[in-house]
């Protein structure tokens, strides 16, 4: 079974631009969670989607948004990029129940100049 | 609020020595706990999980962890370190309830293994 895939793997943007990151979950997984990883703040939860519905959201500004498609693939969008948005963005998929482990993709490394 | 504390941001051991990575949690509900490992430029890989069954959990690559409710701990151990164990390790707690899909992670522990 193929793992979680994320595209692109690396991105360089400038302040003020917007960016869209993509995540394809493991086949059969309906839940996709997104995390931001930085050296200073560690791993922080952005949001989770299940069957095209956002069920949970972390403490991030409205510039961070996401969506999920009927095939469970998910995208996250960051508008009006700031230097502080430079991070590794990880998505994880699971079956969606609490005891189900999350399987992580390799991440997208975003650099904002 | 649920939180996770990993004691020691860096741990260094010799090859063949015991590995002990410490994790303490706080949770208002019975926790589900996880240990993940991250190698450079990669995502997180699940080592093991505790979901209220056996308190001693065995994972991949010879790792295991013991859930101790009285100490609110979930420390990760491996009897004999291998060079390939050098990586960053994260302890995480599942919030449960309506906090769907959210894991709260500790700050991570970088494990260095010396020959």
C-alpha cells in the first residue's frame, strides 16, 4: 500500500504571495491532519478534515485554510505569506477514530523570503 | 489542557547501551499516547502506541514503552542502541473527545549514538 504523499517537496516563495500544498492520503483513509513544524515552536496542529468536512482547527490565523476532496486528497493554502510561515508542513492520514494512528507524509519544506 | 513534556532535548548514548527517552503527559481524559521517530528531511514514523490495553507496549526496531498512570509517564526504551537509531523522537498525546485528528507533541529529543 502506498504511503502518504505530499507535493511539492520544496517551495520558495516571497512575502505576500500565497501557496497551496497538496496531500494524498493512504488509500482508504478518510482523515487528513495538517501540522506545521518549526525549530522554535515544534509540531503544531493546523486542522483536520474527514469526509470533506473540517472537524477540528488549531490556533492559526485565517490565512491558513484547507479543504478535502471526495477522494480524500487534501490541500492547504496559506495566503499573504510572512517570513514566519517558513516551516516544514506535514500531513498525516488515518482511518479517523481516536485510537487510529496517524501516518505522516515526508512534508513540504516552505521557505518564505 | 493536554500537554506533553519530554525531558532532555538531547540524549547521547554509546552503541550497545540502553536508550531511555522520557515523556510525561497531562490529560483530563484517559490518554492515547504515541512515540514517533523522525529522520532528517523525512516525515514522522510511528514507533508504538498505547491505547489502554497492555501497559507495556512493544514497537518496531526493538523499542518499547511503559504506560505508568501514577507517574503520568510513557518513557521509551531500547535495551541496546544501534547507530541507525540516531534521530529525533517525539512523544504525542491524542486529545480525544471532539478534538478530532489532533495530536499534541512534545518538543522532541535528539538521540545521538556514538560508536
